[in-house]
């Protein structure tokens, strides 16, 4: 079994119904934050963490994702002919290395756990990462890189974690923490996991966010296809079943997370990403100030 994280799974088979009608003919993962689709942010984060193989779990109508990371001869030739070198460089930078990307289909929308299970043959018998494009995380050090670095010592299963308002625990998988195992309190041993508990039944307000490092044994649990919350095959349930069989930690990552699966989170992500760019900051900041002055 590999002792480093080489492969990443991107579950992108969801229907994106919360963004209709925009997602009627376009995958939600291709919605743009400023000038890049959500899925590209996730892929760039994975590359920065040293990922070498990229596995996309897609569904019907998602071929545009494959096209986005493919070579476009016509567009490249046109940009080169018109001397648009910056645009050409940006497109080339977004491409994935030949032979290091794979696609498999989740033929039915049966939940995140089922989507991860669909990648089992491409992952094989080694630890791997999972990134959910809906969670866009702005940080000095990419979130997955933080997980990979923290994972190097204990190994096992590791999830990204952040504290959420108590009244929002029913939106997340919630961690029952055992004890902090790092001096800064960022690394927490996981004693239990509960999928979307009501506030009165939540063991904490420490929520799992869409970045995971998983051991291949998770496929054994997912293969049972047991239904959980929402009558779906939940990844959280499979992870709960693995507690006690090996190291399992949550990492309080450093950075700002935006829930781009919601309209408000998506708009906030666009504003934050625009403000983080030198070429856009002043114009956007000025617009926000003027809007704030409006009666």
C-alpha cells in the first residue's frame, strides 16, 4: 500500500437542482467563480497537494467537464494566431497530464458514498483523497495540502473540519471529538460521526467539510450499499463504521470555506475571490462601498 497520497476522487455526478435553471444543461461544477469553474479550483488544489492521478465520478450530461480539461486544438490555434498568449497560457495550465486522468459514471444519484464507491477499481489498494467541488476554500496553503502534511504522521483516515453554528449541525456530518492530539488543537481524534444530527442530538459543532483522506478499506463498507440519511448511501456512515479500526482524525484547516452548493455561498465566493485578485480588488471593493451607501 502506498505511503503517500497519489490519487484524488472528484464526485461530480450530482444534479445541481438548487441552481436550476442554470444547471439544466450545464453541470453545477462548471459554474464559474470569477473566471474559473468550481471544478478547476478543486483540481488546482489537488495538484498543489501533490496529487498525480485525477478520478472524476460523473453522470449524464457531464461530458463538458471532460472537455474542459482536454486539449482544444481549434481554440489554441485561434489564440496563438491572435497573439493572446496570456489566455493561451491559462488554458494550457488548466489541462491535466495525459494518462493521469480517468472518468467513471455514477449511473444513479444514490449519494456521496455511492459516488466514492464507483471509483473503487480506479483507486485500487491505496489511500486516496476526495474533494467536493461545492466546497471552495481560500487559504494561503491549499486545504488538501494541509491534510496531506498532517496525515503523514498518524496515517489512517483524516477529514477536514470546521466549527459551524449550533443551529446548522443538521446540514453536515458532525464529529464526536475524543481528544486533541496536537499542541495547537488543530488535529482532533475522532470518536464518532453522525450525519446531519439535529442541534439537540449533535455531539459537537465540529463539522466535516468536503476534503477527505480515506483508506481503501472504506470500499468494503460502501459495498454494502446501506441507506442512511435522505435514503442515500452516505460516506459518513461508512466512515463511522471504520472508527476504532485505525487512526481517524479531523483537522481544523486554516482558511475560509464557501458553500458553493448554496446560492448565497456561491455569490460570496465570487466576491471573496474577486477581492483576492489584484486586477479586480479595487473595482469590486469600490462597487461594494457604493452599494452599501445606497438607501
